[in-house]
């Protein structure tokens, strides 16, 4: 009898423990599900993301055959490094000609200035002659009525005065023409300025023959060789800007409420699966192309049917990455896994327990 009671009591205990264990499993499942849902929405994550960088097409300002090409494809170049050289000889000849023309212009300006100085001196002398002729005429005119001079003397004096006035007027005209030919306006001489502008332009063209990297970058898509003709304004090679790298991560529209500019993002790259990278959200895209409703021939195009299952739109989020490390270089097109961590320091700056908690949101 006692054995039966002990067995019954053990069965009750086993059933009770099983029920409690089941309830604990259900409760733990609910708690884990709540945590996962909270992390899922408050700390969005996507694997639809790729590393990007700005690319710049390099084109020369002048045309000519390429005579030097000191770089190779996929090479890293520092800001100011020589990329290629367009034949500078014709542009150097143009610069020498502009320099000679500038020197000649300066000599012409000096000659015109000397001529203006001489013209002013001559005008001063003619003005003095005219003043004397005027004074002489005024002195002898009263003497005519007293018969101290003849009418012919007065006529000659008047004619001399009129000739002196005409000479002064002619000198003024010649002086004005010389000043106009000089091209001086205040402190600026138009002749010299035009010659200097031509010289500066020629000097710039010589400098443009030596095409240099505008910033730290990687040479890519280099498909030219020495001897190829480079046309002005036509792209010769492409540079990948190494100053700023970013990730374009496409997040579903129901995550937009939880993604704001300035938030911290943790990034894993498939190329370096065990190394986390960090960055900041720069901005969230404002528009997507919509095929349904697009204007065709001035009229809106509306699809006649609507699917029952509506897929969430994905908006691009630009995340500017921290500067790359030498042993973990970035490359355009790398696949990324991005987790938005909110307005908080990156995980590497948190305490150990905090990192363990947030590790639930990170890739394995």
C-alpha cells in the first residue's frame, strides 16, 4: 500500500514538474520573442547593402598625345600624384610667344608713356605761345587808333594768336589720342592686362599638360597607353575617391521611423566576416522611382490590377563609414550587413555586459 502511495505521489510530482517546465519554456519563448521583436524594429538590420565610394572621371583640359603614363590600373595614388602627361611642347611654344608678346607690350606702353610726356611738354609750350600771342594782340590793338602801328600789324598779331590757339587744340587732340592708345584706366592698363591674360592662359595650358590626382584615390578602369591621343574634356581614366567610404543600405519602409540621421550603424562585410566596422547614418532617401503612375507621353500610367500581397518598399540609407584600416581596405561593391544601433556610441565603446546584450542583434 505504501509503495502505491509513493508511486502515485511521484507521478504527481513528475506531472507537475513537466507542466512547470512547459510553462517555463513557453514563458522563455515569449520573452525571447519580445526581445527579438524589439531588437528587430528598434534596431533594424538588412543584408541588402553594398559599400560605395565616389568616382571621378579624369579628363585633360588640353588635347594632345599622351607622352607619359606613370600609373597602372588599381594603383593607389596620393593627392597631387602625376597621372599622365599630354605633350606639352606646343603649349610651351604658345607660352613663349605670350611671354614675348607681354614683353613687347610693356615696351610699347613705355614708348607711349614717353610720347605722352613729350606731347604734354609740347602742349605746354604751345599754350605759352598762345598766351603770349594773345597778350601781344591785346597790347597793340589800342595803338592802331593812335597810328603807332598799322592795320597789317594788328592783322598779323591776330593771325598769330589764332594759329597758336589751333596749335594748342591740335596738341590736345594728339595728347588725347596718345592717352587713348595707351589704354590706361586708373591703375589698370588694358594693353598690359590683355597681354598678361594671354600669358596666364598659356601658362595654365602648360600646367594642364601634367594631369595630377586631385585627392587620395585608386586608379581604376585604366585602358590607355603612351601615344594615345587625349581629347580636351573627354575622360581618360577613373579615380575611386579614398577619402570617404559609405554603405548604401536598403531598409524596408516599416523601419523608417526608427532610422534617423546621426544614428550609429554597425557594419559587417562578407570579405571580413569577423571584423565589425562602424559608421553614422548620413541620410535616408526621400524618393523611389514608381513605374505605376509614371508619366508616359504626358499621361499618367496606372496599372489595371493590384496584387493582393503588397511587398514593402525599400529606401536607401546612406551610412558614412569610419576611415578604412590598412589591413581591412574597402572596395566598391562589397556586400554588407548593416544594423542600426540608434543614438549611442558604437558597440566597441560600450561595457562588456551591454555588448553581450546587443550581440543578439549582430550577425554570427
